[in-house]
């Protein structure tokens, strides 16, 4: 091929890709809002049948699935409503957000889970940020106190799971990085540095033990609570122990970006840059930027994608772009992912009971929530759209 012609073709392709990746935030949020109005109607109908089921989680095998406030995903739905209020300033969304946020309130006292950042900080943190309601402030602080009870000073980390005692003594999952934001906020609200110190200890220990040289992450690291030694490393929700589970990489990216924001510790920025490099330079990732559920599944491309991992990654990249020397690259990558999600991974209006995104993967090894809509995908998708704006 003539070099001049080849360059012209490549340039034309590049231009078309750039044009195609311009995200129409207004259109995307408007469509998401209409879809969420459908979801709210289905939530209210389901709650009439079973008032203990307070939040929509997924659609699996055609069935609409609600969960109680103790479920780790319970806070995402009311948190989404706060994002609609943030965007529209419409009292309707504020009142809905307040209504459904209240259902999660009692979990501030729950010491049996590490997921209080998701459950409490997503709805109450956004609610407090947007309304300055002092009642929300108190819930955030109490939740941080509850979460702090799971910290082991010898190991330097917060315990994740209490189940499967036959497998693990003191398991810590990479997802737990996301719950540290609750602790950082509690220190800001109270002036008590104890919360901050726990978060930093957990982040530092996780850098030391969770990551491989290429910045991919194990899902679970099990500690000896008496000595603090690492007992074993697993990837429970991924393809294999040594594989890179896509949502785990997204949690790690988001978590260390947030840790840098809260501490300005350059070690966290370097970690976030390294994780971003693993995600963005991975040749396994399809052209649209939405990853397969695990980077090492040998059945690729004949396996499910994970739109939730893509949404978390896009949101994280928009923030990381503000801090990193790779900012332009990160923003362009986030734009590509968000364009793909907003044009190819959204439900048609009225489909999927009102969930916004399709094609997420929850726990494939357990054949649970495979290629489905799921609430945390929707939450981080909306967050990414707001950050893009």
C-alpha cells in the first residue's frame, strides 16, 4: 500500500473513532432517569409484597431480585437517586433519595460486614454532601466506628468475610479498598485520626500483599490474625487464583485513586498509575474498552463481559486524570468506555425492570449473576457520567 494512502486511512479511522467516542452526557443521563423511573415502580410493587426487601439488585433468569438492607449492594439504589438530584436539582429526586436512603440507616450499627462503605457511605455520603443534613453525618460516623471494629492491628487490615471459616482465618478482599473512603470521611467529620490511620494501614498492607509485579491483583489474601503473616492468596470470584478478575482490577484502581485524593501520598498515585496501565494496556480487552469478566479466562472471547468493571474503571479514570501525568490518556480511555456503555450496553426503555446497564458479571464461578444488569454497574455509570460532565 502507498504510504501516503495508508496514513490517510489511519487518520480517517482515528478521526471517526474520536467522533464516535464523544459522550452525550445530557442524553445519557436523561435516558437513565427515564429508565430509573420504571425501576422505582417495580421497586415499590415488590416492597408491597415484601417490605423487608428494600433495594433492587439484579435481574436473574428473568426474575426481578430485591435485597434487604443487610445485602452489600443495598446502598447503590438510593445513591443513584442522589446522583439524579445532583444533576437535575429536582426536588422529586431529592425526596425519592431521602425515602430510600432511610431504609439502609440501621446498617450503621452492623459490625458483621466490611461493606459499610458501599452500604452507608454511597447513599448517606452523597446525601450529606448534597443536603448538609446533620442526621446523615451521624450515620456516617457511626458506620465508620462499626467498620473499625473489624480492623486487626497485628495484620494491619480490616477483615472482609466472616463466612467459610474452613477456608480462611482472616480474609481480606481487594473490594475492601472501596470502603476506606468512609473512614477518611469520618476523620474529616470528627477530627479523630484513628479512622484515617486504619484506612492508611489497610491501603499500605494491601499494596504489599495483594498485587503481582504487573499490578494485577489477587481477590483474597488470607492473614494469620495472631502473627499478621500471609497464609495464602486466592481469586475466589475470578477464573483461577493466578488470574486477573476484571472487577477486582477496577476496585483496586478506584480505591488507590481515592486514597491518593484523601492523603496525597505519592505511593498511592503510583499504585493507581500501575493498575491503570495493566487495565489499559491489556491486549485481551476488546476494542470498546469493556472487559471480559476475567482477563485470563481461556474461553475468551466466548465468555461474558463485565459492564460493572467498565463503569467503575471509567469513573476512576476521570478522577485519576486530574492527578496523573497520564491525564489525557486516562480521560480518552474513560471517554471510550463511557461511550461504549452509553450506546451499546444500556437497556431499552422499560426492559430489565428498569436497570440501566446490561451485561455485567457478578460471580461467574458460582454461576451467579452472569451477563445481567446489576445495581452497582448503574451507580458507577452515573458517577462516571457526572464526572465526565
